[in-house]
C-alpha cells in the first residue's frame, strides 16, 4: 500500500505541474493567441507538441495492446502507415499551409479552406466545424476512457469518477492557457511518454526472462510474428493478413493530411523555414516511439506467459499492459514506485496532449467558424475567449458521456474518428494547397462526400465482407478526392484573385 502512495504522489505532482502551466499562460490577449499561440512556436516545441498531440492513448495503450493480443501484423502495418503519413505531412503540407494560412489570416482549418476558396456561402466552414465537433467528441472520449481505465485497474478507483477527474484537469489547463499552454505541456508530455516507453520496454523484457524468452513465446503462437498472418493469442492457428488488409491498414497514414489538431500546429509555427528542423525531430520521434510500442506488446505477452501479469481475454483488456507493468515496478520500493508513477503519468500525458489539442480545435470550430463567421455573432475579444472556454467545457462534457463505457476499445474508437477527419479534410487540404483549378464547389462537395462515406462504408458496405471489409478511411478518402476533382472541373474555374494568391503562395 505504501508503494501506491508514492505512485499517486508522483502522478499528483505531474497533474499539478500541468495546471501550473495553464495558469502561467492564462493571459491571452486575442483569439489568435488563444487558438494559435500567436504563431510563436519554435521548431522543437512545434515538432514535439505536434507529435504528442498526435500520439494519444493509443500509443501507450492501443498499439501495445493490439500487438500483444493480435500479434505484430496489424499493429506493425498501422505503425508503418502512421510513420509514413507523419513524414509526408511534414514534408508536403506543413510549410505551404503555414505560409498560406498566414496570407489568408486564418486561425482554424475550416476558416482557411473558406478563405482559400472565397466561400461567401459559409458552407465549407459549416461542414468543417460540424465534422470537427462530431468526430472530436468520440476521439476525446477515448482519451478520457484511458485515464479512467488506468486508475480503475491499478488503484481500484471508480472508473467514472477517475475519468471525470482526469477530464477536469485537462479542461482546466486547456481553458486557462489556450494553445500555448497546450503546446508547452505537450512538449513536456512527449518527454514523459518517451521515458515511460523505455522503462517499460527494458523492465518488461527482464521480467519475461530476457529477449530470448520474448521471442520464444512469440514464436509459440502461429503467425504471431508474421507480417502476413492474422491471429491472436487465443487462436490455435493463423489466417492470412492479405495484401488488401495491408493496404487498408497502411491507409492510416492518409489521415494525417486531415487532422485539424495536427494541422493547427503547422499554422502556429514561428517561421516556415524552421519547419525542416521540426520535420526531422518529429519524424524520428514518431518512428522510434511506434516501434517501441509494438515491441512492448510482444514483451507483454511473454510476461503473461511467465505469470508476471494476467493473460488478457480481450483486446480491450490487453490495453492495460503498461498499467499492469507499472504495478509490478511499484512493488520494488519507494524509488521504483515513483518510477511507476512516472510511467502512469506517461499514459496521462499521451491522453492529455491529444485531448487538449482536440478541445481547442473543437472550441475554435464553434466560436470562430459557427458563431462568428456562419451565424454572424460579433463578440468582443474578451467575450469571444469566454465563449471558447465554455465550448471547451461543453465538448469535454459530451466526451465524458461517450467515455462512460469502460469496455470500449481505445484503438477502435480512435480508428473511426481518425477516418472521419482524414476523409473529410485530407483530400480537400491537399488539393487546396497544390491544385489551382480546385474551386469552392468541389471543396464543399468533396468534404461532404468524405464525411458521409465514412459512415456508409463502415456500417453498410464493410459488413458485406470480402474485398469490402477494409478500413473505411481508404475508400472514403479516394471517393472524396474524386468528387472534388470532378465537381471542380464541371463548374466554373476560380477567379483571378484566387489564382493570383495561389501563385504568390506557391512562389
């Protein structure tokens, strides 16, 4: 019991530190300060806050749990897709979006798209803002659920109370400090996440009997180590992880081009020329952290085989792997318990660094896009930021309601929300930045088509099985892109002012 006190103490110090940062950055003088940090992010903060806001609870819970329960195939192909998408997003989108958003004076993704196409109807902003709210609620809920699972499984705390307390801390520092607080905390959180991954990896391998034992246990399950096999630890035989399934899983990488909370970090960079440094730092961290997360899954299975932790009966149960490992570490004295607290703080960090960015993106969608631009409600800067803070609270409440089910899979919830953003914003963002002929009619049609197709494919087409049983992001992304191109070519070309602005940004 004394060990758990040290663990809780370490977590408490971490949470208080996050709140302190929120208070430190609580004096925002404008909406641009609150939502984009005044475009003052340096290269390292840009890189690490972007990656930390990307790597939500699925990095420390979803990916290791998936690899532990289902073997390396799906987890590894997902990691490869994410790593490739991360690098390409930095390489292709970051610099041009930073420049274009500054030229148009945009501080949100829907606002940028609306101004890029001179959409006086406000349809693009309306679609964008509504999609952000719809998909960020379950995405944020997955983070809250991760916090609830952590405290429930390790300390026996009531799941809902623990989840609500964690949500309250996130809302507090996010609503107080805005984007700068979220970015600085994300930088710190990325370091905590890194430490947690490293400690769990080596402690787990030692507990399992060494790397030889880890590999031997993995080889004992048919197809467990194969990138071409579909299995799980309860199966007596393995199926094929087909090329179609590989392509479907790699499609995770397409989502990056449409993630509002990631794109906002590109827009907030201090200098577009510093984004090359950010790309290198962020991409390396992403590749290493995802690779370690997959290996931790294998280590966890070996630990379960030796009896160090319980063998999970479901994928959702397997997501508690790092939590269980931290509990083992805490049994080795006061210092070890503090280290265990650091590991658990890493899970909180993974959750918070994503949830705060999502909450801010949702708040900007409501106050900047819906209230100000679509509905024409003009507020003073002070009232505008009050509305933004109240929106943060409102979205968090909806997320907490969605997170009330402790048995939901974090990986699966994130997967659907990721697809929603990727298909709605990804194609239109790429074409807005790189195709001058793209117009507002194509943009609004493609955004709507992508958002609708996500639901149609997942709930109506994918259940048919066979070649249709693929990740909904891939067909929805392609469909959205085709609609944008076809509608743009079938309608009037963009006006002279739009084309001249595009040429000036392209340089």
